[in-house]
C-alpha cells in the first residue's frame, strides 16, 4: 500500500474573524467554559444547572420539557441536571394533575440570585466599552441571526437529502 499524499497548503479553511458561525462559537465556548469552571468552583454547580435555575426562576412550576425548550438543552441533560438540583435541595418536583412540575426551593432561589450577580458582572466585562447604542445594535443583530436559524435548519434538512458526498 502506498503512502498517502499529505496536504501542506495553508489558509484554505474558515477564518474566525470572517466566518460568523466559527466566531460566535469561539466566543460562546470561552464564555461557557469560564462560567462553568467558575460556578463549579464557587457553587459546585455547572453551567447546565445554572441554566435550569434561571429557567425555573423565570417560570416556576414548569415541566422539564419546557426547561429544555427555554435553554435549548437536550432532555436527557435537563433530566440529569434537574436530578442534581433536587439532590442538592435546590429544586423540587411535584406531581400536579398528572404532570411533573419543577420549582426552586428557597435555597435554590438564593443560589440563583448569587449566580445571577456574577453572570451580570461577567456580561458587563464582556460588553465593556459598548455604549447604549452599541448594545442596542448588538442585540438587534443577534436577534436577526436567531431569526435566520430556521433557514439554516431548512438548509441542513435539504443537504441531508442530497446524494452522498463520499
């Protein structure tokens, strides 16, 4: 069997500063990793648990499926993380008219309120130097990106139906 030819040409792939998905992913990954490590150190809770605390603080008494929709997290991850919050005494589940609903406990609300202060401080550091007009523009642009996600999902589905490429 012969040796494969190796490719040595450079700079033929995406560049973070000019490819939106990569740039957004880079920022998100660094923010998420940092938050997760910080919250684990300070509260023994990861980012998934924080997201669930936040969802339950915004909409007390909801089902896990609704949490999953709110934070765009896989149902099994929500289930596992919710179980941890229950074990820690930060959330409770109650059966109401045949539905398993979730609430924060007093301690869960207290932890949420401590974490949100840190989350807002991290956001302030991220947006340092942005005036009100910059922030308004940033969120308008981010909303436009979010509004275009169904188009990306539609493209993904059409690509799945094309002939195999390999």
